[in-house]
C-alpha cells in the first residue's frame, strides 16, 4: 500500500509541471476558455483562435467609451491581421459583448465595422457569465494573448495597442 501511495505521489508531482501556465487573468497566466454564441447563433470558443495573437476585447454597443475605442481596434486589426509575430501568426480580435439585446449588439457590430469572425455574448449585460470569468468590472477592457492563449498585456487603448503589437512583430 505504501508503494502504491508513493507511486501516486511521484506521478502527480511529475505531471504537475507539465502545464506550467497557471489559469487566470494576470499577465503570464493562461487565459480561461470562453464559449459563447455568435450573432448568427453559432458556438464560438476562444480556443478557436489558437496560433494567433488575440485581442480579447470586452465591450458593449451601449458603451460610449467602447464605441470611441472601436475605430482604434478596427485600425489595428486591418493593419496587423496578416502579420507574423514572434508570439503567433496573424492577429485577430475576439469580442465579448455585454449587451442585453441582440439587436443592439448586431447594430453596433455593423455600424462600427467590426469585421472579424469572433463575436460572442450571452446577452447578460453586467450579469454576463462570460464577463464574470474575467472579473470584468468596466468596459472597454481587453487582454492581449499569445499563440498559446497566455496573457501578454492588458487594457491596451489607443496607440498602446499598436505599440504592444509592434513589440512582437517578426
């Protein structure tokens, strides 16, 4: 029995270091998975973006600061989407909306020309389960992820987003 317990402890300790990234929302943490519904009803996962540099962006159509920031995000997306980075191939935005109605959400996506394929929401507003996973208390809020889903920067607005992306260009 003691040998079995020792083997279990050795196996546990030996595998504990295999995933060195701790799950969390701090820089250096592996970003928690998000799974949500797109505006057209499809299921989309954050892990669908693996291999790319990702701006995980929490926003809402009813949020004036979000709407003012969207042109900066669109500009960065259009400039960097096909670039090669030291931490991924290409750049994409993964939007998580805190809207409460699908109409408001879809209208804001169209009006602001948010033309990337990754948009999810649970239409929970401030009670969004998706936002709760990341402890979102204000919008806009964002996280920059590397190709493995590790958070490499946070809360990048205006020129700070492009400066962070430039830092990782090949």
